[in-house]
C-alpha cells in the first residue's frame, strides 16, 4: 500500500544476499584462511559490534593489538608501585573477559535482531518495503525501527483498500503507527473511504499529524468527518478535490492547522481565502493554486496572520495583479518566503512594492512571470538584503544587465535561471563574482557557450549546478567542470 517505484521482490532479496556476501568478502576472507565458523564470527563482529571473542580474528587481519589493563599494571609494578592481591594471589585489577558470543550460522545470522538492525541500513526506504515482506521476523525488526522509514509518505490507494477485508485494512493502519509514520496520503478517496479511516483507524486520532487528499471525490461531509477524527492534525493538503466547496472549508477548518495547501480544487476561490483568514489564526504556511482567485481575496488577511504567516505560495493565480501585491505587503509584512509562480499579470511595479516592504524575505519565486524585466532585479538587489534564494525561471525579459544586479547580492546562495533565453556569457562573468553561491541552475539557456560555462569553475563553493538542455554544454565540458569542482553535483 506504500507508493513506491517498480521494485521487484526477487530483485531486492537478491540484492540483500549480494550485500551479505559483499560484507563477508570485504573482510578479505577466503576458504583456505579458516573454517566457516570463523568467517561467520568475523561477519557478526563487523556488523553487530566487536567483542573480546573477535580479538584473535582481528589480529589475524592485521589490526593493531590494544594494550591490556594487565600490561599497564605490569609497567606500574616495574616502577616500584605496590600491587594489591587477593587471597588467591590473583591481581584484583584483573577482570574476567565477558563470555564469547555464540558463533552463528548463516541461517541464524539472518534471523539475529542485532545483525538485521545494522544490515537493513544498507538499503533504501523503498527497498525496505519489499524486505519487510520476506518473513515475519524481518518485518518485525523493520517495523520496530522508525529510522528505516524516514523520508517516506504512505500513499493509501483507496481503490485497492476497498478490495481488502476490513481486518486487513486494520492491520495496515496499525502497521503505519508501528513504523512511526505521522503523515498519510489518501489517493482517489471517497466519503466511504474517509469514514473507514474514522471507524477502522482509531489510533490516527492521536498519531496522525499530516493529511493529504489527492485526486479524491471526498465531499464536505467526508472532509468534516476526517478532521473531527484527527484531533492532532496540524497539516492539511487538498489537491484535485473537486467535491470540496468553500462552505465545507468554513465548516471544518480548525484553529490547530498551521500548514494548509489548496491546489487544483475547482470550487476554491476568494471565499476559501476568507475562511482561511478567519479560522486559522496560527497559520504559518499557506499554499494556494487557484485560477479564479482575485486581488480582493488577499485583502481578507487580518492582524491574526500578520505575525504568524511566514510562508505564502501563490501558484498560477492568473487573476492576481499589482493590486493584490499591495494587499499582501500591507497585511503580511513578516513573510520570509513568497512565491508568485505563474502569476502572469504581476509587473515590475509589483516587485518594487515587494522589495520595499517585505525586507525579511529569504526566498522569492517569480518564475513564469513574463512581465518581469531587469528593473525588478534592480529593486531586489537594492532592498532585499537577506534574500538567500531567487527563482526566475521563464522570465524571458531578464538579460545580462539584470544578472549583473543580482551578482551584487552577498546573501544569495541559490539562483535559478532556467530557460531565461536572453542570458549570455557576459552575464555568467557577473555570476562568477558570487563567492557564496551554492546552487545554480542554467537549464535551457540557449545562448550560453562552452567557453562561458567553463568560467563557472571560479565558483568554488558551488554544490549543485544544473545544465540540462543547454546547447553549449558538451561531455568534455562536464568532465572539465567535475575535475575543477569535485564537490559539486553537475546535473547534465
């Protein structure tokens, strides 16, 4: 039920076997060096932690012998230091070594909890989804370790869940808690699927903090039931939920939500923003992708959000103009992240308002804003002194002059200029003076040449460089860049 790429169970298990063989061969062992028991003892010591039983084996591999406490005591005696003894004459400082661990066979090793706890770390979280199906022992070890599942979002395919028995669904829900998941995503869900979560997943009430509904036909009734059940929820995402209405948001949004994302929901418009502004006083992050939101919606924000709202992403809000920008800077002066990606009616005047009034900004996204010119970049360079990330993808009127303005920004560490069709090699010369730049994307810039791109080796602190779809980039250039920027990820 966990969404993952196509990984065959046989392939993952074969890799597990190969990984074990590699661990054994990595010790430099061969058949004629000792018995099979010695081999397994050394593997156990490497992957489960060394012990006194492995001293002899370690020394045979050339490991330096550590000075023992007895040796230290002999040195002290040699210098005339007294040494107390027990009634048996044995030095009291001498301690018995702990008993040697039993030597395991391959079969026993593959069922040993300590060994498996280390062994599974050699696999990705997606591969562990398959390894958990090998046997109950492996599943139990993996399910007891939340670190094995870090970075995964469980995506529950509602169509598949409907075909499973109620008992199987309960087992799945409980397994999510056992693995330490606090977020779930329902894909293709209906009201009945939402009610099944309410009735069959009681632990979700306290343990689920983040909920995503994607491409679902859940109505206002189903959404309200879910949010009433998830009493610890503070993150909510609705994407492609065309049955949810603005009235539903007014009915079910709770003040505990601090992160909200609304995308591609056909019934979401200005009134939805009004509900968000009135019902979520502690809102920290708000992402909105709605084609019919107007400037008036951005006037709904009140002093409740003026200090709490820090991240605002408005994507493909085609009706927004500079008047909407006026409402933003007046209502939300403490923003640190602002995205206007695809807000195609915003002009240089709107960017000037942003630069003059939102000086706490750390990240600004103006991608797919075709009316942005070099003038906007001058405003940004002059006033946004704390800006660390700037995205200008598809800003087709940006030229080398604008890039020159940007190059004066000492705080900027990430710059994205994808498909900026007027940027030339002369602009790259300006970028080479940005000593703090760590991430740079020039993907799809058609006028850059191999000679100009080779000058980027001056950016010694660069960690990531994207050059996909650049006509001036060649295999020789990539090799040259990798040679001179060994710590930088070059994306071809």
